[in-house]
């Protein structure tokens, strides 16, 4: 028999991928950059918002409406492993710095941002 409480506890204790992601417009090369302590979860949320027509970034939403899901790549750019020696580690500062680094890199390589 499946112990649902045990499954839920193990899920809550599991490590989720923390890092930076982007939604890349294949046609224009424009990128929407973001970061999260749960990259797959947030990418799923952005995809859902775009599919429902309710994404907060209106330019990205307009391009999605025109090109459809096949016109975009949703990808993880970089991941951060939590330090083993710091159980109270807060990822927010590291994520903000990593996200800024990726934004600068994409612009320096000639890309544009949403």
C-alpha cells in the first residue's frame, strides 16, 4: 500500500533545481530571462500563462500568440547547487547575480531581451 504522507514528505524534502532559465524566441532571438528555486516548476508556470494568454510580459505574449509554442525554446541556462556546509543558505542573492550575469552575456553576444 502507498503511504501518501511519506511520499509527500519525501517530495517536500527533495532538492529542486535552482537556477536561471530563458524563453527564447526562435525567430527574433529575443530572450525572456528568469530565475527560480524550482526551475522546472516556474518554466511550467510561464508556459501555462502563455498558453492561457495571461503572461505579464505583453511583448512575449504577443510573440507567443503569433508564433505559437513551436516558435520558442524553454530552457535551463544554469543551475546552482546549495552548499552542503550551509543549511540556512538563501539562494536569492546568488540567483539575482547569476541572472544578471546571463542577461549581460546575452546582450553582449548581440541578443535582445524581453
